[in-house]
């Protein structure tokens, strides 16, 4: 016995369940699916650099560059 493929299962669900729903229910289902996917794909910005971080690293880099150029004969 052949095992159904993912595509076959999706087609079967669509034909037997989703296609029979009203347009409003189908749109609600689509919205629910998209919201769930969006929440899964949302990136975690907790480790992103803030403006203050960028200013600090820029100041440090410039300071380091000046010190390195002064130290070079």
C-alpha cells in the first residue's frame, strides 16, 4: 500500500473540508493560518544593536584607529 504524499494529503483536506466552507469561513481560516505563520517567522530583535551601541562602537573604533596611527612610526 502506497503512503500518501504531503501534496495528496493537502489536496484531500482541501477537497473534503476547506472547499465546502463558506467564503467567509475560508477567509477566516486563511487569516488564522497567516497570523500563525507570521508569529513563527517574526524575528527576535532582543540581540539587535541599539543606537547607543552603534555610537559606542563607532567612538571606540575611531579612538582605536587614532591610537594605532599615532603608535605607528
